């Protein structure tokens, strides 16, 4: 979404009431639009180490598979485009400092890779939480 807020308003000196109101209205419209976006998928997945994973704690997820430290999550419904998935994730289990990566690979799939100290992690009992929004 391109912002309609004019960062040059109010002008220094003598700003007009209408320019300030217009900017507040633009901000209000954008906030309202963002608040109306509902997640298309969310959940909590705990790995058993390989293969198909339990998605019973997820909404909007058709399946999840794991290979090593790569989780492939398939959504029940496609998002608008190949670059419109907004994914928020967090890993649990206290496995230390990580540099995890998340990539949208199609309109229905995203890949979540858990990386610990520069190396991909292969283990059971890894867990992560996620929320997927469609910004299309």
C-alpha cells in the first residue's frame, strides 16, 4: 500500500487547517485499511523431526512438511500474488541465537528455515509460531 500521508505537512510557519485535516484523514484511512486485513493463516507447529507435521493447531493451513530444518507450510487458500505474503514467525524451544529465514515460494507455500550459529538445525521438537497476511 502506498501511503497518502504528506510528510511535508504541516508546513513550517503558517500551516492551513485544511492541509492538517487532510493529512489526518489520510492517516486515518490507512490505519483503518490495515486494521481490516485479517490473517489468512496462523498457528503453532512442533516438529517430530521429519516428514508430515501435525497442523491441528493451525488455521488456514492444508499441510506442513519438514526436511532437516526446512518447514514447508502449504496454505488452504492462495494469497493474491507471489510477493504478497506477509509472514511473521517466532521459534521456541530455547535453542539459542538464530538467524532464521522465511521465504514465500508460491501463492500457497512458504518455507521457514531455522538456522543456529550459521548452520541449519536438524532436530525434532523444534517449534515455531506464525501469522500469514495477504498484502495483495
